[in-house]
């Protein structure tokens, strides 16, 4: 990997982080009005409205072809799991809390990338991983008086997303970014369709606009993340997801009046510092 390739990966991840934060905010809003499975399914269907024309005009339909079928199936299952855990977390917990915990995903990526991708994880990265997990514990506080089991949902989402991202890096050796985005999206939409008997309702014009917005943000965000892992090493580009943290706090405060407590802010600071420490000792090796 060249320095230029790493910088392009970093830029892609930064853009993806902002889009993912906005997507999470729109998804949280939608779960207040529609069933969870309906949100997951229709958000993905809306994403296809933007993704397929792009594939037709830019990459060509041939780019949608799957080469590594087994890898695509596994990524699809991980994508389903990550989506369900994330959207469920957003429906039950504050946006800022969920976002902060989800930012532990790069630490899981660095942890998983050694055995799965064969990428070397050095001493500095191990220090960052340990510090980052300590930050997550500060945020969740499993022994605290206010702890509830639902607070572990975003932790599960972070681990599942990290597993998906690590597999993405490996799968990108054979399959295109748009192909991975398509087939994982198909898996999520099918999973969502299975929930039709459980609380689905008609979508009005106002709701249609929000679903279209969610679809655009979802498609654009995940495409940028896939590109980031194609261009740079997993442990190098992943920490740049932290750039979405400030936006999550701002949106959460403006829309829902969420104010992060001292434990959340302290934990977020530790997680971000761990990511930056990992970055400082990772770019030079990329």
C-alpha cells in the first residue's frame, strides 16, 4: 500500500463516517413511526434506487457479478446482523450513546485483522486496543447503577460490523465494491421482508421522503466505507470513523435534546485517543 492510497482510503472513510452518522439519525427517526423490520427493508430498497443507476452508468452491470459466492453470503449475514443490532440500538438508546459505542468497531477490526487478513498488529496497536476497550467500559459501565442489558446491543453491533469490515477487505481481492454493496443489501432486504406480519403499516408521502433520504445516505455511506477498506489497510483507515462522533452529538442534541453525561464523554475521549494513537503508529506502515 502506498502513502497516496492510504490517504485516499482515509478520505473515503471520513466521508463514510459523516454519511453513516446522518443515516443513523434518519433511521432513528423512522423507528419512531414504523416497525423495525419495515425500516430495515424499505431503507435498503430505497438505497437500491440510487445504487443500481450508478452501477448502470458508471461501473457497468458486469461489476455486480459475484465471484466469491461463499464470501458474499457470509458478508450478507454479517451485514444483516450489524444492521439489526444497530437499528435496534438506535430505536432504544440515545443517538450519541449508540454512536460512541459503535466507534469501538475499529478496535475490533484491528484485533480481528491479524488472524483473518494476516496483517501485523504491533505493540502500539495492542496498547490502543486495550485502551479503547477500557473506554467502552467507561461508557457502558456494566457495574454501574444505571446499567441495562440493552446497552450491550451497540457493542454487539460494533463487533459484528468489525467482522463484516474485516471480511470486506479480504473479499475486495475478488469482488467489486458495488457487488458487495448489492448482494449484502439484497440479504438485508430479504430479512426485512420476512417481518411483514409484525407491525408493518402504509407509508405516506412524508415517510416516503424520509425513506428515500435514508436509502441515499445508506448506499453512499457503505460504498465509501467499502472503498476505504479497498484503498488502505484495515487498521489504518478504520479509526477515521471517529470523525462522525461530533456530528452525532450535535444532531442528538438538536433533534432529541440528548446531552452526553460525563462517563460517556470520558469514555469517548479514551476511545478516540486510542484510535488516534493507533493511527499515528499505523500510517507509516501502510
